[in-house]
């Protein structure tokens, strides 16, 4: 997809963070943008900030298929099309051992991160195909899961691994069926990312609350993490979200399947992972996680 002007983009999780940056980039290209989010106040503020004429905010819970279908209905009723679908909404939980997690941790994270992506595909893609126009489905994954999972982020990492695989399958199906749609995995990258994923509890439904508090030290804020890293002697780079969004637009123009800053580093990581698996070893270095 080379031309963006006057086309329609839909971004879930669009009220803040990476989603907001993507929406801003699309607006800059002259697109009509629909941002969807569960946080209504933030949604309204972002829509106003980015320009009420070009941006529409719609409250949507991606874990609820009826809510996503309603989103798609409103998009197609208003704009008659969707050319770029960004399944971007995502949440996480504290760093926990598997036996410390609770069923609600998995229900919430996988409900948003995995089911939410599929709900977007199921509600939008058939109509995008039927339109006969070229289109693009961008699914936000993570290097933590899709490339090099972290043991203590077992709930989040497993959800993002699922997003990577389902996107591979989707991309193959879209091409194999002769459609004009393409799909891509988006790996937010380039450095530390200051987004709402550091404070996901603000959106956790009461009915999916944990029964027990998480162990002390299993949660942290972005600022606290960066301060701790600095004290430990690590100077971690922080990636500008607007620059990341502009890079993503170029990936869409190029029809890249993997959109990731520093993508060339992936080969060595995946080769090492594959070699360990082929030797019958666990590819995650447990000692690096403070477990060995």
C-alpha cells in the first residue's frame, strides 16, 4: 500500500502510547482515523488533540466480540471502508512464576492480546476483502514472545507468541486466497518504550481481579525501572514513539511482513534459539532470569 491519503485506518488501543503515535502518523498522511479504546476519557482527549475532523474515537473492549463487531459496523457505516487495521490493544500482568498466576491473569491478558486480535480480524477482514480494495492488517506482537521470551513474563510472552504465529497464518491465507490484503507483525522496538503497558491494572475488569496480591517486587513502573537500571550501571535507550510510528508507516508502504527497528538482529537470536531447541535444551537462559 503506497497511498494513504483519504483512506481509512482503525487503531485499537489508540488512546495512548503506541496506538496514539500510529494514529497521529496516519493523520499526518491525510487519512481518516478511528481510534478505539476502553478508556473513554483518554479516548476523547486524544481524538480532540489529533483533530476532531480527521479522528473519531469509539469506546471498544477488544476482548468482547460484540464490542468489536459494533466498532466495525460504525466504521463501515460512517466511512464505507477500512484500509489499515491495527490490532494494537494490549495488556500485561506482573512478573510471576507460572504457579503464582491465577486463571484471571490468563483470561484477561489472552482475552485482550490474542482474542482481541482475532476479534478484529473476524469483524473487519471479511468486509475488507469484499470491498475489493487493497488493505493491510497490522498486529502488534512483542519481541518478548515472538522472538526471545522472558521467563518471568510468562502470561504476556505466551500471548505475544500466539499473535506472531496467528499473523503468519493470516498472512499466508490472505495471499493464498488471492486477496488484496496483506498482514504484518509489528514488533515495537528500538529501545525502552514508555507506554501504558507499565500500568495495565488501570483497565483490568473487576470481574477478572486477582484473588491474591502479587508478590512484592513483581511489579514496577517505567520510571522506577529506568532508575533502577541507571543505579545498576545500565544506560538504557528510550525509543521515541512518533519515530517508531513513522518507521511503521514505511514498513506498510514496503509491504514488509515483519516491521521492527533493528530487524537484522533477529536472525542471530532465532538461530541461537533454534540450535538450543534442536539440542533438546530450553532456549531461555534461566540463570539470566535470576532462577539458576
